[in-house]
C-alpha cells in the first residue's frame, strides 16, 4: 500500500490493487495454500484406526471446511484484519492497540503485554517448522513417482531451503511478484483436481452440513479429539496472513482469499474426500494419487515450487515482527534492509533470515519425514491464535466500542474453536511439539531480558543524570562564551531533561564545546508510522543549546542525518553536511557484588551483557556519516 507525505494510507488504483493481489498470493497464501498436500491424509492416518467410510470421510471434510470458514474467513479475513494498527498487523501490532509500551504494573495490562510478546515469539517457533514440513512433504512426492528417489529426498529438501533463504534479500514484493503467477496456476490446479472427483462422487458436498462434523467428534470420543490436531493443519498460515498486511494491505489479501484461494481449497479437499471413498487405500497420499498418472511428475514439481512459496509467508512475517520488536524496545538493534522505495513494511533482516535457515535445516535432518514433523506442527500457532482471540475481544470492547451483546457471542464461538484446537495440539508436545515451544520460550526470555535491562540502565543513568538546565547554567558561570568552537555538534540522549554522558565526557577530556549543540532524542510512538510534518520538534534551551525530538513509528527506520537535514532554527545557520555526531554507548559490566540490578537475577544480567556486546552500532542503525561520528563509551555496572 502506498502512503502520503503525512503517513496516511491512500487507496490504490484498481490496476495497482490487482497487482498487489497477485503479489499477495505469492507471499501471504503459500502456507495455507499447500496444506492440502498433507492435511487430509493425516486426519485419517492408520494410527487412528479409523475406517475410510462415508461417515468418517464426511466428518473429517466437514471439520476441515468449517475450520476454514470460521477460523480463516470469519475470524482473520473479516474480523482480525480490521484490528490493524495504522495499516500494520501481527500480534505485536495488535498488542500495542490494547496496552501502552510501558504499562503500569496492573495485572490486566501487564498480562496482556506478556501474552502479546509470547504470541510473537511463538510465530518464530512455528516459522522454522513451516518451511521444513512444507518443502519436505512436497519432495516426498518423488517417492510416489519412483522409490529410487528416497535417498535423495533429504538432500534435495536441504538445497531447496538454502536457495529459499538466499532469495529473501531480493525483497518481499519481488519474491511475491515472481511467485504470484505460479500460485495462480497452483490454485487452479487444486480446483481442477478437486472438480474431477467431485463430479464422480458428489455425495461429499453433504460435508457442508456441520452435522457431520459434530457427529464425528461425538461418536469418536477421544480419537475424534486427537484427529482435530491434524484437522488444524488446514488453517495454518492464518496468523502469518495477519502479520503480512503491512506488505500488501487488507484489500488485496481479502480479494485473493475470497476470489481464488478459499474456493480452490474447498474444492480440493472435497475432491480428496471423493477420491478416497472410491479408493480407500489411497488415503496414504490422496493429493498426489488423485491426479492422472501422466500428470504426477509435473504435479510433484509444481507442489515443490508451491511449498517453497509457502515458506515465504512465515519468513516475511518473521521479518515484520522483528522490526516491530526492535522499535518497541524488545530486541537489540539488528540490520534491517528496506527492500522497496514505494511500499511500507517491505523489509529483510539478515540475522533472522540465516538463523531461521539453520533451524529449518536442523529440523529436516532431525525429524527426517513430514509425518514426524507433523507432530511438532501446530502447537505454537494454536497458542498464538488463542492469544489473538483474547486481544480481539479487548480491541472490540475498547477501540471499536462494540456492545457486549455483540462481542461475547462472537468471541465465545471463536474462542471455543481456538481452545479446542489448542488442547488437541497439546497432545503433540511429547512427540515433537516441544520444539517450537522451547524456541519460543528462549526468544521470550531474551526479549523480556533486553527490555528490562535497557529500562534498568536508563533508570540508573537517569538517577545519576546532570539536568541539562543546571549544566547550561553552570557552564555560563564557569566558561566565557568565546571559548566555544564554531560548528554544530549532535548528541544522542534518551532523556530530554538530562545531559548526555557523551557531552560531559567530550567536555571533560577534549575540552571542546561547539557553538551550536543539538541534543537529539529519538522517540518511538505506538503507531507504525509518523507523518513527516510531525517528525521533528525543536526547543531552544539558551546559550546555543537546542533540544530536538525526532518521532518515529515502530515500523520505521531511523534516518537521523537525513531528517536533521530538514531542521530549521530561527537565527541559526545550519550546515548539515558539517555536523559532528558524538554518540554515547553504555557498556555493561558486572558488579563486584553478588546481586544484579533490582528485579533482575544474575543469570539474566549475564544474558543481557552478551546481547548488549553484540548490538549493532548506532552509527549504522541511525545512518550516520561514518567520517563525522565520534563514539564515547560509558561503563554501567549491572
């Protein structure tokens, strides 16, 4: 989506809307669009001891169809997409709608904030499984073509995953534009395969009656409950869909879903049901076996390409979430590359990209088959979906001002569906579901440790701060004004009322004070973007000192030197190309005593120190000219 100079979104023309809809196919719907490859076969897995008969097939189909209708179409496409934060989506953007960035320690707000952060980390856990299971399940189709391919399944999968992550640096829209047309072919093939078998056995259309879903669950008891864990695989990708609205906008995503993706998925699942009713032994891999023999090899190739595309949704969603976490203060500064000059939200984060690639490769070689990976798939995303429903209730109540008579029935129905899937997937924890949970808990620990550590350092430095007003007053009394050197010095400081430690260190050791001093504070607001007209505010403090505040949204990249070039001060001639930037850097060191800072255990202090020592420099993050930057370190005991 495009934006005006003041940061507000404008409706794109029809041609642009259609192009974005095609690109959205190549990024947003790859995950959910490739679920038919493995979902239906897993629901009637021989391990469940369910016969492939009419009642069981209609029951499973009804569960899949109504899951797509309620969870994806109603919950996400109609309701959750309305809860965007100025055009950005994802669990962190949703959390920022209902909680402030630094909430008072009231149980409600604090719990919601922690839930939101944990939900975001769960997407990382699920994100490393999605590419692995998607690509592996497609490549395994080669074994149906010929058993001789079996030894090559894992190596081929690994090569494809490596190429996928290498391609991420080209940018989301370029990848989407390249993949979009392929996904159009994919969904048309899904529909075509399904139509052929539905015409042969139209009885499967009865599965639109929810009676069959209820009958299956009630008659099968615990087995029916366990099967729900496999049924859920049909809707994986919905949360990534929400995280990707900043890349394309709500309109293109809704158009793509309702016009092509949703109908194609319904038809294909129905077709698989019709096929196994006629060929019960085909339940092992109905997706490939329902295809004509002459088309099997091309279908395997197309499915492999489609599953490569499927991984794009979760990977691009992880990039967006990372940027949000950095801007909200829950992650250290990492390299973030904006890959589009025209579209907001199109980012690439190299560190996250390579870490996800290594994790995906590890999962492939540890689990070695898509069936075994299926046991680990879904645990993280169901937990995130439950958290999203809780957040949706709060947004509908606080932001949309919906009456309780409307909110409660809607969220109750969605909540029951989410909790049912959640409990069914918890049964997978022992068989591999622990993998994304452990990864999510590890990331959650790092994010909360970083936020807490930065806050405590800020509090410690604030307590020792020399008020800027007192500094200017004392400077006037002790030093004549003619001792100052010409030029402009820029100091970064998070506390507008305090004196930057770098300023004190520079004056103490270098005996230098420039004629014009800009004290710059970078402020992150609780919205994704800030209009250029509201970017800069300036205040004169006297004696050539100016307090400058730069306001950014949590999805924006700071361009300090570029934005300061737009600064105008009354009666002052500024030459931005000659600004000298003096940047302070807090270097954490362990305390001599046993205890860390109040409220932070010693092991978390050690973790924070490791993270802090690997932070990207402010010069690179804020796009400062390297030949005009002086970095002054300040040791802070933890």
